[in-house]
C-alpha cells in the first residue's frame, strides 16, 4: 500500500508566504540489488549497462573496460540474460520475482513498523540498479517530511560490490537534497541470532518435508574476485561465519554442511570453491547423490537463485550423476525473516524512536 502523505502546514509564527512544511517523520528505506524492467533486449541492456558500469562491481580501468562492455558484452549478453529472466518472470504481475518479493517484504515490514510506531514512520524500498531508483525514493521521503532516514541494504554479509555501492548511491541521493535529512545505515547482519534462527528454520522445514534426506547442505554465496578479499573486503569471512553459525544452530557436524561461491564472471580467480564445479565433483567423485542448496547471501529469490541455482547448477549436478537436488528458497517474506528484519530496524531506530 502507498504511504499516506502527511499534511503540510506553515510553521507557527511564520509569515504568510513561508512554504508549508510536512509533518516530521522517520523514513525507513529498504534497498536491494535491482532488476530489469522487462526481459526484452533493450531493457536488459539498460540494466546490465548500469550494473556493469559500477566501479564497485567491475573495478577495471574504464579506458579498458567500457569499450569492451559497450561494444562486445552489451551487444551479446542481453540475448543470453533475457531468456534466463523470462524463464522465472512473474507474468501475472509482469515483473521479476525479486520485485514481487521486495514489494511483499516492504508491505509486511510497513505493517510491523506502523503497529510499533504508528504514523511516525514511512517505509519504502528502492533498487541500486533499475527502478525504483534510490534517488527517487530519497526525494519522495524528504518531500513527505522525513527529516531522518534509516537506510537498510538487504544484504546479510557486507561486500563492496553490494552493501557499499548501495550506500554510495544513498549518499549521492542525499547530496541533492536542499534540506538534507539525518541518516543512518543498518549494518550487516550476517551473525545476528534472529537471522540465523530464521535460516535454520527454513532448513529444518525443507529437510522435514523431504522424501530423501540430503547427504549435504551447500551454502552457496554470490562470489567476488579473490583479489577483493586480499584488499580487505570482509565478505568471505562473513560468509564463512554465517555457515558456521547455521551449522551450530542446527546442531550438525562439519561433514553435513559446506560453503561455496557462485556466479563467477570474467577471467580472474574468484572465491572458491565454485558452486557449479563443486557440486559436480561431489556427485562424481564423492558419491553425494542427494544434496540441498541454500543461498544465505540473498534476502529474496532472484535470477541467481531461481535460474542459476535451481536450473544451471542443478543441471550440472545431475549431469555428474547426482540424483536428488533440493533448492531451499530464500527467506523472502517468511514470518521469521520479517520479524528478524523488523527487529534489526527497531534496534537501529533507538534514539530516534523508542
């Protein structure tokens, strides 16, 4: 549901020509990666151009990267990415699953925040790439009277290519505001007990409903170049800790769970092991015929989970002799997840709203 815009009035004792000022609110702005508007060539090209032009994502020199991107990659890649998006597209709403899920998450968090704080808060979402843009939502919030904004990148683990670039875009949007609101950022929550509990609950439900218990749970995280780890990015360590805490919460042995990384792009070495190769090796060399895969770095199902994991990686596993492949969905708008995110928001509103 759209937020009601607070009535605007002139401040007390102000002259008759003073502009009206809306009632003060605190904004809560959720942020996710983004999605193309459609899966046609030009929609895909616009989205991929914005994404792959981000220096946080691809940090090669623009003098070298941009000619390759514009003349080669963006000429061909939309033709491959478009069908992948089409295979998972929410045709009823004519939008990607990430957009649908983010809307559902926002609606449920809005209900939780209004139940706690009433009309003192305004909740909305934005995308780092594509629409709705961070800039448009920051502008909407300030016009609605948000003199304070809590920005929440929906990435459990911090990475320069996800959390940092989302924050960058938020800060750029603030720079354009005449009356700049106070701002806070919700920090990464990779080890928050409420998030770990929600993850464990999703695994227990999936295992409980399975006809054949998996031999192994693969925690597949989106990969980044290994060079980023060497430069000080904490993402790899935070992913490993999430897996360890999930294992401990489930009460499992080390042999029942492992960490891998997916979505390698380009020629350089990325964080290993690579999910697509590791699950094939497990099936072919170690006889792991029944596996489950979960994606703890994603707060909502998207192209990397619904198409890459549940189609491409599943096919790699089966081609190597695997028999039973279980994909455990992201937490999405599941109740425990919404409760965890809402609690994190409340933690970070302390001092602004109590």
